[in-house]
């Protein structure tokens, strides 16, 4: 990809898995803003226009996290487990909570 793709285009690159539902919803929301974290759209922070909710995809640069610091609380940010330590390091003064996503298994 060249340049930063549109939010809806970014949603199309995310796996169709339960842990990405909120992120995809944010990206599909009209007026979604994206703080780019790299040049090709592989890492970024998306922010819902009407709900105090954002999502981190990948490991955006420190500049992307700078864009969050001015937002007034309460503001929740969703990050994937494999990126949680990185995000925590970028936002050391934020409170962190872990969530488990439950999915229906196959019938036995």
C-alpha cells in the first residue's frame, strides 16, 4: 500500500476473528479517525468519532501515541494480547485491564 489507506480499507485487512470485532466496528464508523503508526497502514490507532473508544493495531510509532495524550478521559483503548506490553510502555500513566474474549466452540 502507498500512503495511509482509508479506515474502511484498513478494516478489510484485519482477520475476521472475534478479537477484531471492536476494531473493525470502529474502522467502519463514519468519521473514524486514524493515527498512522507507519507508512503502509500495518500499524495504527483508530478512534471512534462518537464513543470514547479506540483500538491499536500492530505496534504504531511513538508519534501515533502522542496523538492520544490530548484526549480527555474516559477513553478506552483496545490492544491485542501480543501487543499489550508494547502499548503499556507507550502509555505508562494509563490504567490497564485484561479482557478475555469467549467464542462458541464446536458441539461435541
